[in-house]
């Protein structure tokens, strides 16, 4: 089930300008006398009326303090005060108002969250993370990540993929010594995960393992965790360290943990530069 929260507005053009241009929310649907904006998985609607509805609070939450601070810099003239910590709710936030006086809150949660991002947001915002907090991922959260990984597609539904969680530091260090400097991200988090597929089950073990690896990266992102695909791991020496049969395909190793900081979206090439039709 999905939902939309609507507010009545006495000045639709000004509200459309503010939320669309100032807050830069994508316009999801324009119905003439009603407009609906999209912010992540939030749908926010405004409909023309004689009197504006201003009760309640519209809260936008972001991944990091840095994101809140950047938003504050663009809205400083509308903000009630600078961003600050709220230890009661473990958030970092500031308050502002829209042109009709609605309370707006911009915040980040400073604790782990259940999944909340939309599919498109996850695809656009996933990054290769190379710097991590020393805090370990709770086993309960890791189990929930693997629960999502159960739905990774495979050839003929053979479900040939599997994951090896590596917590022994000495094993990780040996793997990095075999891989060389390109393997350093593996040591940046408390532990790492190897993604493989059974050769005895599937003739498409390479494809199965690679899809499962990307499924893991997206599932981790859903829980606010960082990952980094480290390639060139399908080596017998690495497999021996992890008790992986030589006939299996080892797609990658990835660190997994809480990112040490947020990373901006890098410039991407345009669709017409990589899509062609025949």
C-alpha cells in the first residue's frame, strides 16, 4: 500500500514554486488544481482552496549531518535556528517555515533505521564506500540484509549463490596481501563478505554470483550500510582461505559497515550516451 499526504493551500503557484524550485522536490503529478511532489518514498500533495491548512509538521530526513548542514545553508533565511542535536530522539535537525507558515523540519537520524528508501533512490544513491566507522554491524541487522538476499534471481531458480562472512582479521589481511593495494578497502570495515556460486549446481555460476553480489550491495544500502565491490577474487589461494571449492565462482569480496561519512553524487553520463536502439 502507498500513500499521499495532502494539504490545502490558498496560493498554489507560490507553493508549487517553493517546493519545486527552492526545495527542489521532483513534481510527481500535476493535476491542475492539485500538485504532488515526490521526496524519496514520500508523496506530498497540495490542492488549491480558500484557506490554507498549516497544522502539523512536514519532516524531511536525510542520510547524514552533512546533508542537513548543506540544506540549512540553502534555507538559512527561512530557518528558525542553526542545526543542532536533539539527544532525546537521537537526531540532528533544524526548523524552517514554508511561504504559508507550515512548520518544516530537516533532520538526520543518528541511529540505525529499518529500510525506508525507495528503489530508485537506492539505485541512484548507492556508493562504493572506502571509509567506515569502527562500529560493527549488529547480527540482527546483518541477518535482515541476508533475508533480502534470498530473493536474488538465478538461472533456472537453482539458487546457487552463497555468502561467506569473514570476521577473522588475519584471514582478511592474507586475502589483501594476495590481491594487492586494490584490496585495501576490505580492511576498512570490521569485516567483509565473499559472494560465490556453486559450480555443481549451475552452469551460469558467474552470472548467479555477480547478481547475488549486487543484490547484497543494494540490500546493505537499504539498511544504511556501505559496501565496495573488490574484484579479481576468483583465485584458488583465496578460495582455500575461505573453504570455497575451486569449482565454485567467487565474484567479489566487499567490506560492509556503517559509512564514516556521506559522499556526494558524482557526475553521471547522459542516457543518450549509453543507450542505442536496433
